[in-house]
C-alpha cells in the first residue's frame, strides 16, 4: 500500500471508524483488477469483496468456480463491479473451469431450460453446466482441481435451485477430496423463517432438505448446515471454508443490484417470491411474460376486475402461461415488504378458479414440499389455519438453524 493510501487509511480509522476492503494487486494496473476501497463501517462487505481473506488460499492452486451473473466484486459502490471470474483471471489465478447453475453463467436462460456446456468468450475458460441432466460434477470433471470456489447470490427460498447446486458441489467435492470455499453473500429474505417444511419423501432438485420454505440463512450458513446435519450422500463431509460477510445481520434490508435470475427483476419481486412461487406448480400466471414478474398473478378465468394484463414472450420467459390471452388478476407491485409467507394469495387464486379447472399441476407438491398444503386448500382451511399448521415444524427447524448461524 502506498504512503498516501496508508495515511488515508489511518486517518479514517482514527476519526471515522472506516475499514479497508480488498487488496490491490500492484503488478496489475488493469481497471478490472481488484482494488483497495475504503468504505463506511456500516456498509455490508460480501465475501467476494474481502480478497485479502481468500486470495492467499487460491495461490498455486488449480481452481474451479461455481458462478453466474451475480458473482461479482463490488468496488466503491454497487454500480461499479467486476465479475469474480474476470478479476481472478486477470490476477493470474489458475481457473481451469467454471460450473454454471440454472439460468446459465450469464443468467439469461429461462427457468427449467437446459443450459449447454461451452466456453466463456471473455476468458476462454471452459463452462460446465450443472443444470439439465448433469446437476452434480463428475469425478472426471473435477479431475486436476485443487479447490472449488462457490459464489452465487441466493434469495433464501427453498425452491430456488442454487442451494441444490451447492449441495451437489459439496457432495461431489467431498467424494473426491477437494475443498470448497464459499464466498458468502447476504440473503434478502433472511429477516424471517416461515412456510411449509419439506418432508424428505418429496425431495427433488426444487427442494432437497427438510427446511421451511424461507429458512433465514445466508448461503454460507446454509452450507455449514448441509455439512453439519449430514445431508450429503453417505454422510460424507465436505472440507468447507466460508469467507464471512462483514457488517451484516439478518435484519438489515439488502438491495440486489443484479437480478439473481431473469424473473426476479427487483427487490419487490424477490420479497414476494416465497409467497407467489407456489404458482409455479399451478395453472396461475405469476407475472411471467410481463415486466412485473412475481409482483402480480392472474388467469383468463378469474372474475373480471380493474387490473388485467396479457402475458407475452420476453426475457426469461419464452413461453409464459396464457401467452397472448387477457388475464384478470391482482397487482402486488406496491404492497409493503413482507416478513412472512403470505398464503392469502394462493388461497385467493384457488377460490377464484372454477371447479372445472384443475388448479394444481404436477410440480405443486415439490414446490410445497409436502402433500398437506394441497389437501388443506381443497378442504377449505382458512389462511390462518394453514399458516398456524406450519409453526411446530418451523420451531423445530429453528433449533437446528441456530447451530450454524454466523450473524445475528
């Protein structure tokens, strides 16, 4: 660090309690390289930003990186960042391959759309898809790898498949004696725990663990829980290191400057996603094919209302439900921030659906994580009765969760 930067650091440390973020690579003057940044002590630092904690671990190792478009290193603000792969590549780390999750390395594929292997045009690094038939890295794909770095932004919802990718990465690495380094990131839905708990007989890639729909943990904490609860196949243990967040608590609202997947375009959609994601397993449109994904819901057979919309193919939704058809529905774009799973929306949609229509689709059970929710709706239980039924399992989960929390 130069004398000017040293003086700058000391002055701010003494008088304004600021901290230094990152580490400058003096031999690399490219603008995409990781730079030292002074930030307010109240600003959350992601694991990726704290390069001084993990760059030494990467030295002289052949690494693979599990990444997508959210895997970035923020510089002096959230509008100024470089991709982790680009930064580490320019710092001369030996990146042998990139593993990409659902939606692909650059995050442009539809939900459930198969993503092909390829080569990153910017760096020339091979990209191996972990979505489609190949969800778990093979021993051959991991051959010659000394360390796997996992850095993906999660949104804290059980049926969001990045935690399933995390599971398979940890399992494959444990089986092949390869350490895993998780760069932690804030969870925008970490301020509460709620929703139906998955029963293991309904395990799928849409939900692999016996946790409530919203589990209130960062992806680093969740990785520790996967390991600690022996959820990996044959009870194997992953050699796991988590680079923790700085200046973070679960109760701090966190804005995601990069959409974590094509149909979560903003904070409102991310906050509503736990409540509206159930519609993925029904015949109801949850805003796909509009610019307000997961901020509204509707169908052509709903009663006529002032709010209506017509889904059309767009970014992230090539074939939306009821494409080109007028849907009547409910606009949630301006509802206040939720701190629970609001089952009222699902309850409302079920009651508005004519009995001649089959409301539940083939994937509803795996989204709910159990058979009970569908049965409760069919039996006419109230919103309160359904919500109350979740609480015993939630309280049991909180006991498990408490063992792995890294933040308040």
